[in-house]
């Protein structure tokens, strides 16, 4: 069984599953934004960007997983995006549950690099119009950032599991 998990990064099917899961999250985010009229805040946009990072990594894995260099790029992108998303979601939860919400705030404009102004290029997806402290939606008594923290933690855990098993069983990336 460990050998089966160890070879996942070499098969496009595993990367397709990762891609489909992130596509589902992005479509859900757009549904919340445009159908349910929930305005995304800056932390939501950063989490959305982390999901896009995993999605882009999955695309690299789908088409180029047989090449060790591109497989390494895909695995690294997945891991960095999943861990970064977990940290951003944790910070968002911290903002929403702050004892003194007056001091717990977030930026108004996304802090993307000057060469990657996503909020200007595609404002329909990356513009932040909401407030980070607002809890406008809950499911099973968990807010959206709490759900995203769990989702990103799951992505991080699966990534770490695949990487550790791959390195210990296959002794390669």
C-alpha cells in the first residue's frame, strides 16, 4: 500500500484529482461571492490565491509529472500553497475571534507583488470588498475561514504524507 501512495506523483490521475478538488473550491468561492452575495475580504482573496497555487501545481503535475524537475516543481508548489493557505486561514480565524475586534483588522487592498497585480487584472476574482472580521456564513458552527483552515490542513497533510512515503519507500522525489 505504501508503494501505491509513493507512486502517486508520477501519475496524472492523482494530479487530476487534486485539480478537480481545487476547481470545486474555486467554483464554490465564486458561488458564495456572486450567488449568495458574500463579499470576499482580503484574507479570503489570499486563501483563494493559495487554492489557485495548488491548482496551478496540479496542472503542472497532470501534464509533466513524468519529468522529475517538473514533478518537483509541482510538489513544491502544492506544499508551499497548502501551508501558506493554512497559515492565512489561521490568521483569518484569529481576526474573527479576536477579543478586541477594534485592533484586529486587515488590509483593504491586496498586497500582491508589483509584477502580479491580480486584483487589478481580474478584479471579479481577486478584488477584496468585504471585512475580515465579519462572519456572514457558517456551516456546522464553523465559519468559512475555519473550514478553509481544515481544508488547507488536509491538503498539507496529504502532501507531507505523499512526500515522506515517497522519500522513504522510493528514495526519490
